């Protein structure tokens, strides 16, 4: 299972879909994760419309699961009403895989993700684009090009590139820095979690 088997989910194509409404208008239209301890790579999502969803496309990574998410291409999307944000990449999902019993699990990696030609018509509640790594899990080589809409970007612990976006991408995305190299995963700030059902962060109770 997962890292022990070492077989990635790969070569996945999602295209020409219309998402009319997700559960409670809170779930994502297309999600990668949070279970990715065996690895996820070579995913292509394109030519799709999201009418009512929590998020159009969400990549959420478990902080304590190891594995990787890489080589994801998302392009030519039309996004209407979203309740949590339009595009989300987050490495703050702390629930541990119950089948992985290590006391000190390896940190996962997130890299080589491209968003291109995404028209966000709204209304968009939450953030237009939300890219959130952690000090231990830096989001690397995240590229966003020709993303248009109304709203705000939020970026932390991320490096990559951006062009032809309106509004402009957050400056943290294109700052050139050396990603931190840590040996282990680390949970999100104490008492907080990322949950696809109820919002990007809420107080765990």
C-alpha cells in the first residue's frame, strides 16, 4: 500500500467535463490528493467547465504521508461560482495515512504543476488562487499563465513562474530562493487543518 508498494497513480486524463454542482457546493470539482503516499504524476486536466463548486481544481497534499505530486497540467478551464476559491494547491493536510505507521514519516514533495488559460468568471468567494506550502514542504516549479478573474492571490512557501495573469500573481511566487531541505514532514500549525468539505482552514474541534 502506498510507499510500500511503490506504484504511482499516473497517466490520468480528465477533459471535456461539466461540473454542475459538487456536494454542498463545497467539494472540489477535480481533486488530486489527499492520499498520494504512493505518488501521483502525469495528470492532464483540460477543456472543462465548473459551474458551482467549492474549488474548481484542488491539489491537496498530506503533510505526514510522504510520496509526491508532480507533472500536473491544468489548462483551458472556465470557472463560475466557487465558495472556497478557484484554484488551490495546498500542503497543509495533516491527517496521516492509517496504513503508514512510521513515527517519523518522510515529507512529501510537490513540483512541476502548470495552470494555463483559466477564465474565472465568478463569483469567487475565498481566494482566486491559493498556493500554500509549509517551511518543510516547499511547492516547487508552480507555473500559472493567462489566469484571469477578480479576486486575490495568496502564496506562501512556493516558487515558480507567472505571466499574463489578471490580477497579477503574488510576488512570492516568482521570488528566486533556495527551497528549504528538511528530512521529515511537519504538521500544519497546531489546531488547524485543511478540509475539502468545510473551507481551506478551520479550527479543528
